[in-house]
């Protein structure tokens, strides 16, 4: 904000000119504006659709694999529980037979 009061210890005001300035000297690294602007071209648009279709296909495959692995994990957990129960039953049977043998 400009003030109408004159400032003390100030050199005469410089008028803005269109002189090129060396901003690197100030430690500033400005990039060219065109490096930041990306305008998609019409030739690139079909490629973007192909990339999105490929990505969609890969995601669908990943979801299918996840579902299959989740189902297999549930099946294996049930089988593991069944085998552990069977093992405990066999172990109890073997312990009973060994108890009878010790009695003979």
C-alpha cells in the first residue's frame, strides 16, 4: 500500500522498465512458464482412453484375484480347523490305547 508520506533515507524512486533481470543472481530459479502448462493434444486423447481401459482391466483382474484368494483362505482355514480337530481326536485315541497298555 502506498502512502502519501515521503519516506526518510530512501533513494529516489525507480520507474519500472522492461529490462531483463538476472534472477539467478538473487538465488531465484524461475522455470519457463511453458514447462508448467500442459495442454493435452487431440492425438493424446485416444491414448489416455487406452491407458484408462488398461488400468480398469488390471484393477478388475486384481479384484478377481483378491476375491479368489479370500475364498481360498477361508476354505483353507476351515480345512485347517477340521484337521486340528481330527488330530486332537486321534491323539486322545492313542493316549487311551497307551493307557490300556500301561494297565496290562
